[in-house]
C-alpha cells in the first residue's frame, strides 16, 4: 500500500492543485489567518472597489472543518481524480479548461440575484460530480450502505439527500446546470451534429506546455475516445479541442 506522500504525489495535477488549495484555505480559516468575508463573491466590492480577486478566491472555500467539508474534499479526490486520470488522461489542458469554463458559468449564474452565492466552491465540486456521473453512467454507487444505484443518478440522489436533511440545494443545482452545459457543448451536441461549439482555447494548451503541467497536447488535435453520451451506453468517441 502506498504511503500518504506517495498517494498525494501520484494524483493528477489539476485535481491535486484544486484540492490542496481548498484544504489550505480551510486550514487558514481555522487558524484565523483568512477571513471568509475577504474572499467571498460580493458584487458591490468587485464592481465598486475593484476587488477582482474575489472572482477567483471564492472557489477555494468549501466551508469550515466538518463532515460536509470532508465529503466535498473526498469528492475532489475521487471524482475529480477519476475524471482527470480516466476520460481526460493525457488531456490536462482539456480538464483545466473544463474547470475554468465551469467556474465562468457559475460566476455568470451567480450574478443573477436568485442564484447568487458568496462561495461557489461547492458548486464547482458538484459540477465535477455531475460530469463524472455522465462519463461513468454504469458505475454502481452505494449510498451509506443503504441504497445502490447507477452513477448516472448520483447527482440527483445527492440533491435529494440535501432536501431531506435541510441543507441548501442551490449550490448543487448550480453545479448541475454548469456541468450539463459543459457536457452538452462538448459531447451531446457534437455527437448529434458533428460540430463542436466549445473547444479548449489555444492559450490553455500553451500555458500547460509552458508550465509543464501534466500532459501538453496539440491544440489542433481531434481525438477519438471514450464512450457515447447516451445514458448507460457510454460514448464511442469524443471531439476534442
């Protein structure tokens, strides 16, 4: 069995970096170093005081140390890592773009008053869960040792549990919307029309290559891979940016 250090070293770069950043922010909060009010998504401070860092910093706070925080961190460690090591293997730029696109989509949604949230980290993690559930629709998931269901239904089951236990459901809904938007633009629409509406920008590929993050790929390559977007069948190929 690998040691914790070996396991951490083996994690793919984007999931490892995001999970580490979320853990570091929560540790800093617990030590009194970081005040969540200084990193929250507060539109009036962004637009009128130009505190633009809030557009990014809010994604790294998953809450204080608690069971919910542990679950969210484990979701990154499981679903994010499985995505980056499986469907996005050797496609670091595409995985990074998925995260950036998800964050941008959540920011746009959050500026709608009804959808506003001071922290969008939970929604971004839930987006990873949603995309994972579409990539591995036939995986069997056991929930608390009580119910076994297909991974395709996992986001909705998690949403139902939040309703039952009285937890806020808006972060989950935002993550589902952002995840489905990404999946539709990169998988469902290309499969049905043959046209790709959302491609990984060239600057992402260049950044990955320059910083030597993961596996740089050609920004003009089209890869056949993975399984079909139809639930429980898998995709036969995927058009890549």
